[in-house]
C-alpha cells in the first residue's frame, strides 16, 4: 500500500462521526445548485453553502457518517472519508434541507493516467498546477531563456512558505536560477494562492507533490523530462514526503536541514514539548493558512484576470485548516498511526531516486536529529550525505559546491564546472541572503573529464562526507562557513566507530573505569535541585537568523550552582575524534513523581574556555525503551502513553538519554564534561515546556557499583585532525564560555574525637575565591560557618552524624559537597542500661559502630532510597532540597537510638563549634 491514510482519522476537525445512525435514504429536497460538493483524496469539500447551516455526509449505503457546521466563508471539509462513489451531502438551513448530487472520494493508491499530466500547459510566470482532485496550486515558473530555446534542467521548490510568490523567490530557487536552471515554485494546498485546506504533511500533500512533479515533467521545456527537487528546511522536508510517493519522472532530491522524526526530532525531544521554535513554527503555519494569510495573495487578486479570480476562489476552504497548536496539545505521547506517517525515519526506505541530504548537528530549528535517517535510504541508488557542525543554514553554505555538483550530475546530466566566474555570481547571492561573510565556492574537481567519468568519480566517493570544525577554516574571517578539514566515510553509522564508555564517579569525576563503591557508601550518589527556572530559556535573545551570522551573540551561561551537576574527565593524553549519536545511562532518584533531564556534552579546553557540543533530553516517565530499535549508542524510546510510568518513590530508576548526533574533535589536553540539569539555557531557539518544580524537588544521580551511571560516545579511529585548537569564537553553532570550575568542596571526612565531639575536614573546591564554608550536620540540619577547612563540633548528641560542606563565594553559595562518611557517637556503656542496649542495637543495624574516639562508615546511610529531611530555617539546600543523599529512615532511627537517656536540654543548648 503506497499511500498512507490521512492523519485526520484522529482529528476530524469540527465533525462528529455518526456512522450507522441512519439506514434509509434521505428524503429531502433535490440539489438546487446553491452549494458545491467536491470529492478529493479521502476528503469531501462543501463550498458556497449557507454559513451556520448543518451539513451531513451520507455514504453510498445511505448512512450518515459525519456532520458539521458550515463556516463563515460557506465551507466545510469532511476528512478521513473512505474512498468510494455515491457520497451525498445534505444541507440543513433552519429546516430547509437540500441534497447534493453524488460525488466520489478518491483512493490514495490510485494515480491519474499520464494523459492527465500531459494535458496541462505551464507558462512562464505565475499560474496554477491542477492536482488529481481538481485543486489548483499556485506556481511560478522561471526559465533561463525563452521556452523555444529549451529544454532546460528544471528544479522544483514545494512548501507551505511562499515559493510561488512571483516577487520573492525562495533562497534555493534564487540560487538555482542563477546557475541556469528552470525553476518552479509551488505553494502547498491551503497556503498562498493555492486551493484546498492545509494540514501538516497529510497524505494529500505528498500526493500533490507527486502531481506537481509529473505535471512539470510533462512540459516540453523540461530537459530529459525529469525535474529534481530542492530546498532547505520546510521545502526540504516536503521532498522526502513527495519522493516517498515515487513519482516516476522525479530525477533526484537534494534536501537540506530536515527532520528525522516529527515527534522525536523537534516537537517532543525526549518527550518534552518544544514550546520555543516548534510551537512558533506551528503558529506561523496557522497564520499563513488563514485567508490571505501570507499577504502577497492580495496583490494577485487585485491584479485581476483569471489568476486573481482563481486566487480569490482558492481562499474559500482556509477556515477549515486545522489548528495545529490544538492538535499538538492532543498528542503529547507518540501515537503510531498518527506520528509514523509524519516520521521520515519510517518511510525514507521507499525513496528510489538519488539523494543528496545535508544537515547541521546544532541546527537551532530542526534540531540535528536528521543523521538518524541516513542508514534508512536503502532503496536510493545513489546516496550522498553531507554533514557538519553549525546552524540551520550551514548545510547550504558549507556544502554549496557539492549541492551544485549533485544537481549537475543527476538533474542536468552534465559535467559540473565550478569556474571563477560562477563563483563571483554565487557567493554574493548566498552571503547576502543569510548575512554571512566568507562564503566560499569550491574548486573544480572534474576538469578534463567526460560526463560518465565525472559521474563515476562522484559515485565512487563514500556516502558520508563530514566537515569538521565548520567556522574555523578561514583564519581571516572567524565564523565563516569553512571547515578546517573533512573526511569521507562509506556509510552511517561510521564503520570506524568505537562505542567508548566513561563512568560517572563521586566528586564530579568521569573515568573509563566503572565505579567500585557500594550503594550504601556515602558517596554513592550526588544530589541537585531540579529547578527549570534557574537558567535563561535560550542562548539567542532574538530570532533564529541571529544564530546564522559569523559570530552570534550567544548568552550561554555557566551551570547554576546547586541546580545542576557536572562530571569531568582528566586531561586527554591524545586527540579524540567523535562522530555519531551518544547515550547517557543515568540512575536517577527524585523526590517528585516525574522529572525532566537535560544532558549536555561540552569540551573544557586547555585555554580555560568551555565549548558546547550537543545535548539530549528525556522526561523520566517516558523512559521505556524499544529494545528492537535501541543500540549501544542510541536509546530509542517508545513515548507511548501506555508505557509511561512515574518514578518509583525512594528508589533509583535507569534513564537512558539519547544525545543528538554530533561530530567534534577533542584535542590533547582538553577534558570531556557532562552536565545534568533541568531543560533550558543551552540552545539558541528551542525552549522546552519542562515540568514545574512543586516545592523543592531533589534529583540524585547515582554512581555506584550497583547503580553505575555512564556516558557512551562515538569515538572514530583513524582520523588525524590538525593540531591547532580552533579559536573559541569560530565554530558555527558551538558557542564558548569561560570555564567555571566546580564549586563543591571535595574529600569531606568526619571523625569522632570523644563522646560528644567530632572533627570535619575537607579540600577546597576547584573554583577559586571561596570566602567561607558552611558546614551542615545532616543528622540535625544545623549549620556553622568558618573560614578554615577544618572544624570541630562539640556537644553532639549520641547517634549517627554525617556532614556536608558548601563554599560561599561572596554572597553566592556553591554546590554542596558529597556527604562525609557517617560516624556514630555513643555514651560510655556504664551510664545506663538503656544506652548500652541502644548502642548494641545501633551496632547490629549499621554494620559497624565506633567507640569513643573512633570513626567508621555506616552502611545504612546508602543511597538505595531517600527521604525528605527538614533543615534549619535559612539553611542552604544547594541541590539537596532538604533531602539527604542517604536513607532518611536510617538516620532517624540511629539518631533516636543514640539519644537514649541523653539530656534534651543539653542537646538544645549545644555550644557553637570551634574552628
């Protein structure tokens, strides 16, 4: 079955299914021609009806299957109608009922005959292409010369933007025209001057693409009778949907900056709604789809004539365009029959023409998830994938000459000629379009070759070309879209990939040896406070175009103290080159029923700067994996509502976070850094609708032998990068910030000095500038402050005590340290029998205890569960949120046992510790 049924099966907007409610023919007045009924592909449109009237759809068996209310423009569109003949519509206008003539609803699997396309004649300039259901789509045709001087190699740009606006050609069309191609820009139905109703990539849009290709191919001015398709972003994604339908006269497609999966790529990364760019984009489509929504349509109508009249006629169904924002809100989980047809990952294996696909890993719009498509183009006879770091426009900029080569070889069928005269024309067009300096035109690689030789050389290259360090290749213009080097590989994922693991450790370390400490160890987990308000939402304050310039004004801030965790490797002894997806397996415990995780990979450079690389996200309740699609380097989540589950209270659960694909060189002396935090603050245009923190929410990340959290990254062997470290301002899509060292003290120890005293010591944090230290007794919640790194506590109650230290940097508090080992203080055994019994009980329950003057770790203070702990008023929670990183029940029990006959008055009158 080639066609995919409309997504509108779920969202039949404004209609109520009434199947089976009537079984006799309608006895109403005959159709009087006052309203029009038109059948389409799984749709049926009512036009020129009475606004406010009720319309009922009768199927061939004389049963009412849908009903609706006519809109203010006199229209209503029935969606998800099964193909067939003999459908009729009854209009009920305040009891005055009339019935339409019988009409047919088309089958998406049946294409028109070739004669349908041969009968269409497209002229230069603005006009219309007729699709299989009779809808007329607005189109602008431009030729490099008179039609009689053709035929010309021809390219189509098809989207819901304004490619048919005769006064404002889209960037790809503008460039193709300058290169000598005939171009055809076509607006999707329900946009611009095109008829019909717009719905995001429904089946009918893809079939329209099929009809466009075949109608254009039939024109005498099209060279070889086979046009190609071009475009970046929206018109690129539409190429995938069109090519899925396998129009027989499509020559090739060259999509740039696409999505891999509508749900997982852009709309709900990790199951979290993208209420930044994705929501803004959906709202723009709603605005554009309103009558005359793009603005330029008025000029066509005002100019009059047949084109103006048709444009006005084509606005009639616009109020039937579904509200995309409303529909997005109804599908926060992945619904297979809704989202699969919208996910290119599920269908690009049906594309049977040559493909050149290009993308940028840090794409601020579509997101960089595109690379997960690359191994799915199994039916394409020639695949050419061009990938790089950078923003949304970078595939076009950094791959410009390869884009031209591909079109020349597969559409024009001639030897590419990258001469200097062409470069003088092309580079300014591209640079001026996106406001970027330093756009380059590559060198001619096919001098002296015939067409067959050039094609053979091109096809002999590996499928995957990676441009590394885009932005640093032109020392005179930092940020110019030029890489420092490139490599070509035979396929994706890169065969030379070695999945390499680093393990999270206490004190923010990241090592290549698994953790060895047990779950009961005081260092088995590190807490942070979940707070999505702790950071700015995005790193670019303006529009997405502000991320395209040579040196964007990124506002990329250090991770907030106490509201995030960071784990860092030691300095690298050798260069590391990585290309591919990453996987972060985190054992997480939270005090909330659900939590959102953002994990970011950065490079700490030897020059003291920190470089952004890539990010991944996951809502904890969406953690269920599809094992058949998951791999060591890519966890694949189902995102099904039936698989959703809250986090277990007081227990750790494993969260497998997918890090979007990336390519990066880590130079010798650099360090890898993984940060874990609430979503936000690391992307230029994406903002995520993170879960609110209901009160103080504490997340803990475990790093023990029982719960070993790890990061698995795609290290590539056999690549030797240039030795020089790229300037910090240069890499496109990858901002730098001054590295801020960890603020938490390390190596906190505690030892008992006598029956009621203890000594706490620690190492200063890596961050310079600590002014004082706040030492917290985690058993009691009491705090004391000192300038030293060694403090004595007196007048402590019998029982269990553990300590944590927070550094103060002027007025700001840093992260709280890992807790010390637990000590147990007990009174002399000769005091009372109850005290002796308590000590014995404590010894039994806690594995080891100490006599006066000793110290030991208490195993009950492990991290296999947690409980909230009340802190003193004004205490710095700094990520603990009052929740201890060990078992609260054990603390409470040991503390009560230890008190025994201790004087409550003495406990309350504790003296201030001596520094």
